[in-house]
C-alpha cells in the first residue's frame, strides 16, 4: 500500500498519539480523559469490593435516634466525657477517634454566667464564690471532657480550609514532620491557609489529632485522603493516619523515597516502623492514599451513641475495637459523594482507610506508572496505526476489540492482584479514536476512491477486482500501455434469423438474460468486459488488474460460457425462445490496453494483431463446427491442465503467418474415455492428412462413428476429396487460408 496515499492518515494518527501522550505526562490535561479514568477507577473499585461487615472498626453514630433521645447537637461535653468513660471503662475499646471538631467552649452549664456573678463586689459574695468553686469541677464541661481524654488513646479531628488565615480557630497538634523533611523535593502536597482546631485544653489532653479533609476530585467525588498535608511550612497527618499511629504506639512517620535525588520527588509511601514489623502505606503524587471502600454504607457496624450512653450495648461487642465517633444525621452535613454512594458518611470513609492501611489493601499509583502509561499509549498507538489500514473492517474491529480486551484484563489484574492504579482511559480513548479514524477514513476517503474506481472500471471489471484495485489505486491507470494479455470474442450464430423471429420486447428480454449469464461467467474468472457489439461480447484478461494466469482464466471462462449456455437454453425452451448457439475465439499476445476513443466517448479496450486474430478465430468456429477455438499462443501458456485438440493450421485474412488453432475439450481428469480415445484417433488422422495420405486419412474419418455428427469430420472429408482430385503439391504446408473475415 502506498505510504504517500496514507500520509494524512498517519499524520492524524500520530497527532492523536501525541495528544494522549501530552495528557499522560501532564503537559496538557484533557478533562474528558480524566473523567473517563475516574469512571474506570470507580468501576474497578465496585467490582472488587470485598463486601461484608468488618467489625474491627465500629462507628459510634450521632444519628437521628441519638439526637431525639439526647437532644440537639452540640451536646454538652459532660455527656461526651461520659461517652468516653463508658467506651474505655465499660467496653474496653482499643482506640477512639473523633470525626468532630471541638472548636468552641461549652457554656451549656452556665458556669460563665456564674463566674461573672462571682466577680461582682457584693458584701455576701464570699459564700457564693466558695460554693461555686466546689461546684466548678462538675460545671466545667470542657475540663470534665479533657479529664476523660487524658491518658487515653483518643484522637481528635480538625479541619483545614482556604479561608483567610485570620479566621483560624482552636489549636493544632504538633506537626508530624518538620519543615526540613522534604527540603528541595518537588512534592505536590495538598495545602491550606487556615484551620479550625480544637480547644487548647482538649488538644493537650488528647493523645493526638488529625485533619479530616479528603481530596474532592474534579467531579465532586471523594476517592482519596491526603495522609500528609502542608500547612504554614509544616506537615500534618490525616485523622486515619493519626489513629493508626496512636494504635501502634506513636511510631514516627518515615517518608519512603525511591531515589536519593532531590530533583525527583519519588515519595511513594509512608512507613510506620515499630516492633511489630511496621506498616507501609502507599501514597500518590499528592501524598494521598486511595480509599479502599469495602462496600456501600454499612460496611462497618454502626451503634447509636445514645445506646452507649444508656448501656444498651453488650459489653463484649466493643471490646478491643477501634471506635470512630461521627455523625450520619443529614442535618449535621457530614455526607460525601463517593464511588459507592452519592451520600456517604464521611466517618465511614475514615474507617475504610484505617482498615485498608492495616490490611495493606490501599491501591497505589506510583510515579513510575506514568512511564508505563506512556509505553502502553505508544505501543498500542503505533500498532493500530500501522495495522488497521492494512486490514478489512471486520479484522480491524476484531483487532481493536482484542487489544482493548487485553489491556482491560492487564489493567484489572494490576488493580486486583498488585493493588496498582494503572491509568486506562488514555490508551482506551486512543484505541477508539484510531479505530474511528480508520473507519471514517475508509468510509469518507476510501469509499470515495472506490466510487471513482467503480465509475472508471466498474462497467468493465468484476466488483471483487474493483475492491482489490481500490485498496491501492495508484497502481492502476487507464493510460495506454503495452501488455501481454488474453482476449476473448463470442458471437451468437444465426442471430439475424433469431432476431426476426421475436418481437422487440422478447428480443430485448432474451438478450439481456443472455448477456447477463455470459458476463457473469467472464466476471467469475476475473475477466474485464470490454464491450457488447450487438449480440457479440469482447473481454480480456490481465488488465487493469495484473493476472499471471490470464490465458488459463480466459479458457476457463470460455468453457464456463458454453456450460452456462446449456442451462440458458433450458430457460429459452421454457420461455418459447429459440435455442442459442455461440462461437468463442480466444487468443493471447502483446496488446495495447488503455482508455481509447474521442472526446465524445472513450472506452477501456485492447488493440493489436493478437486482438484481430482473436476476432478471426471466433468467426471461423462455425466453419469448423466447434464452440471454442484457441490460438497457439494461448495454448502455449496452459500447460497440461486442459485437454486440447489441434484443429488445423490457418492463415486468416490480414495475416501472412499461419497459426495453429485448437479446440479445448475440457479439463484434464474431467474428459471422458470416449473423447480421449477419439482424440488419439484424431491425432492419427491429422498425421495422415498432412502427409497427403488421402486414402488413409479418409478411411480413418469414414470409419469413425462420429463422421455423421461431427461437422469437423465432414469438412475434412470434403477437403480430402478436393485435394485428391487436385493435389496441393509437394511443398504444401497443410495451412488453410481464409480470404474473408
């Protein structure tokens, strides 16, 4: 296939590859590809979710039932202190984390008002102050809550935001890592400008604290949590990571770099070394962990906070469990859009991440997957670009589907077995775009080329050859050229008398049916229809599509035409039409082929001496009483596939050189024994005839059982009688000369 013809296609295909590569290496992000990748991510997550309920983490839920029994939120901190005491003292839990921020002091006891009264200079105020001091431990709910938190594994939560820094409130815990931890490394930390922390008294009493900020992707879906974030030059951990560290005895956070070179960030995991062997949590380029959702809401046990407060929960149910205190009440606005649910409790997202880190099931998208994505885009792009244009639409479709199926299977295996988040949308989109380009090119460009070829050659060449030519049109031209070809002429005998016996309508119907049957036989053998000349047909082989077996195909077509005529004559008998007989002449040689004619009309045809001889051979078929006559040049190219009978040596009008002519009896192996025996007899006859042994030659003919049914035999008997009476002479070459066309 000509590369020049498809240069534009290759340029467009390479352009698509470069665009998708630009997306993969993040030079220019394509929103549609990002959205598609998110869809694939969510689909894989939903397909591989383990399901079931994991009771290692229990969610103590501030739900509508709890609000109905305990009153609207926020509750007094004394009640939360009671909740903490019951969780640790009665149920023996291992850890408690709060998906709640305690940024404002609790004034619900009225202590603030009482302190204001005690501060007044009244003469009887001393007794009041003394009584108030005695009641203070019970009325200072924040202190009461802080006392419940103290020396217990309780982790508080806080929020970061991008509001003005002056709007920050509460205090933060100590940073997890100092400012120098990532010095000089280009790591894209999530970063905020302000915070909403807990009261100092509570933060000091708690074992730790972590931020509760997920990463909300471009489509509003929560898929990741940044385990470390940058805030005012220091690095703070997420609530889930803070709880995990507290559970394991506060091991340090050790960044996992794949290389010592600071120019390459290469932060691929966070490690928590401890006596138990430590944990390694994979992170992405934003130092975020993908949340390994177990299933829809309810993948962890939910217990109403009011049931804990009212001792309605069996003691053993929570022993040794990790507790997350949060809310699912719609009015408290802690619902998130996630891949598994459009309104998913944020507290359960933390639970999923804690369990995922413990089990080592957090999916990973390391930076080296960028190179893998580039490699798959280049490999698939170039493979499809080079192969699709060489394949049929069906095979191109099968190739595309096979590639996509293989890529999807590999991508799924990397996800489920290796916990790798391999990008898929880019290569998926590229495969579809290249397939669409190929199909569109074939439809809009190649279809037009085929239409042009059909217009040029369709009236001459069978449709399958037009298809072959349209695949590489530059190889074919209607310009004149010299070529070794084979030509065929056929004609209906006694057509004038047949035409006179039919009405114009009947004649039209007869000829349309006859020409259709004969043309089909020619097309079946890859012939090019030259023209109809009344009842005559002219065709040739070897152009415009090259055919090294043009002689063979032409002879097969002639035999097929005679066979088709037998079937056609049965139709004629049924229609009341006269029976048709045809003569066919076939000859081979160097001819001029091309588009010839005038400005008014042109035709793709052949010219030359071999063409003229082919026409003469057809005209003498009736003289010899045979259906097909082949020229010697045609027979010389046939080999032993056909059974041939030499008819004569002739000199046709307009030709000085004599030629030997033959009749094809059929294909070797398909000619009956009687015909083969007759052929041997005929060869003996010709030998006697050409040596002028007239008596032996005549005796052989008259002894043949076919003498009265073979016009050929009667022709030679008449010749023998003539030559016996007027011998041709010793220099006779056995050639019959025709003086007319």
